[in-house]
């Protein structure tokens, strides 16, 4: 009788572990985002990338284009200075330090 109880306990713990691992995996792939394909060079990388892309429900994050380098970045990671969006604070500073690009041209 005790062995059955142990088996059930093991089963529940196993299920919980699988669930926790899956959640961790999903979070990791969400965090890496676009760099996912570059980082995973394994043979399974492509299939996993497609699956995670389908599983991601929220892709509604608006993207902005950096006024300095032209890179597209998620709005939450962007820095807006003087009404112009930048991918990072460094680019905002670099853009501001330069004399206005329109006059220089
Ligand atoms: Zn930039």
C-alpha cells in the first residue's frame, strides 16, 4: 500500500517538474526573442523556433525605428528624446551631441 502511495507521489512530482520545465523553456525563448535562431545552432533549433513562434500569443508590442542607427526595437526598450525614438540611451546621446543632421547635409 505504501508503495502505491509513493508511486502516485512520484507521478505528481514528475508532472509538476515537466510543467515547470516547459514554463521555464517558454520564458527563455520569449526573453531571447530574435536572437533565438542565432543562439541555438542545434539540429532541433528551427523546429523549436517555429513552435514557440506559434505559441506566443502576444506579439502586439509596437516597434520603433532608431533615429540614429535605423534598428527596429520594441517600444518598451526604446528611449525617446526630443520626440525621436532611439534603440538605446547611448544612441540618443550620440544623436543629440551631433549638430542637426538636416543642416549638415
Ligand atoms: Zn540605435
